[in-house]
């Protein structure tokens, strides 16, 4: 009789232990008890830290002291998609002046891949800064080809086709990236519509910091709607792809002051410049699985900035 009672007690204890282990395994999953775990982390570390993000690679930088405050796989190479345009523009600034006039030709525009984002660039004259805005605001791939074609003509005046000029421009661009120590970035298409290109959040941080030194860049990326005045006096207006700037969006945030989106295949990228505590923060996100998940990730990081005493 005693043995049976002991066996029952042992069985009961094993069942309880199994239930406890099962509960702990469940509770450790990122989606379970998220709020409670965040409060514990906040108590321990003094800041809110999210235990998982959808993005494959993330970086939060306090630009006031250049501290990389939060990161996830910062050296992992990912598809840049349209964020490639940031590197293209930065290199183009070394070859051109903002008020240079570009006669866009139809041959360059015809290279725009079907289904890609466009700015409805026409075969007419544009200022260089018009093309920069067309690449940054609506993420116009047609503007990227027009710019690369023009820069290629500067680098190789004897080239006879847009394709040749763009190939020369891309070769020179990749050499420039190596010289400037963008060690993990390689690009093959000026628009970013390319599955072989790669970059990292660390390289993105570097190129955006360079571009932010220019007031014209800050002016362009901060606009939800941008109207460009062309050399002939006509205008074109583009809507920004950055949903954080759109006051009609659920993601709208008045303290977001740029920078750019990018997406290709199943990868959704986002770079955001955020102003809080009288400082600027740069958030780089690569490889989210959906449009909403990239905004959700960055929204949570923004919440961390807002609530953190450490970042004040």
C-alpha cells in the first residue's frame, strides 16, 4: 500500500514538473509574456529592450555621440533594394553640381524594369537636384537610370549607348565604395532593382551620415510631398514612400524627419532619421518580411527612444 502511495506521489510530482517545464518553454517564446519580460528588462537595464525584431538586421545610432545603441546582426549582408540609391547619389555628388542640367534620353529611361517604382521622368531637361529628389521621395528607378547615364557620360564621353555609360558608372561606383571603406556593399544596378547587390546597416549608417551633411538632402527627405521645378519652369510633384511622414497614416510620427524606404522580393527595408531629446537618432532596418513589420519594428525602437532616460 505504501509503495502505491509513493508511486502516486512520484507520478504527481513528475506531472507537475513537466507542466512547469512546458510553461517555461512557452513563456520563453518571444511573443509570450512580452510586456512582462520588457518590464523586467527595463528594471534590470534601465531601458526598454525588445527581445525580437522581424528585421534580419537592425541598427540604432545616437548621432550626437555616434554611439551604436542597439543592433541586431549589424555585419550581416542583405539586399539594399532601393536603399542602393543612397550610395548612387553620394557618389554622384562627387561628379556633378546640384544645378547641372541633364538632358534625359529615352534610351536610359527604357532600361527601367517593369513593375519597379518610378517618378515619371520624361525625356527632357532636369536639374541634378531634381533627379536626386525623384530618387529619394518616390524612389524613382527611372530617375536612377537617368542619373547614372549622365554620370557615365562624364566618366566616359566616348561611350555611345546608355547601357555602356551606366555599366561604366556602376564599375566606378563600386571602386569608389571600396576606396571610401564601404567594405560590405556591392551594387550592380543604380536603382537597386537587383537580387545580387548587398549592403549592411553599418554601411548604410555611414552613407546616410555623409548625406546628412548636406542641407539639400535634409530638405528633400523630410517632405511628405515634394514639388520640383525643372529648367523649363515646369513642375513635377512626388509623394514620399516613407509612411512615417504621412499624417493620414497610422504610423505617422511628427518627429520622423526622413530618410528612405526600399523593398525587393520578400525583403522590406527602412532607414529613419528621428529627432527626440534635442538629438537625432538614425535607425537602419534591413530584411523585414512585410511592409507593416518594418514599420512595427521601427515604431518599437522609436518608443524605446522616447521612454529611455539613458538616451536623453
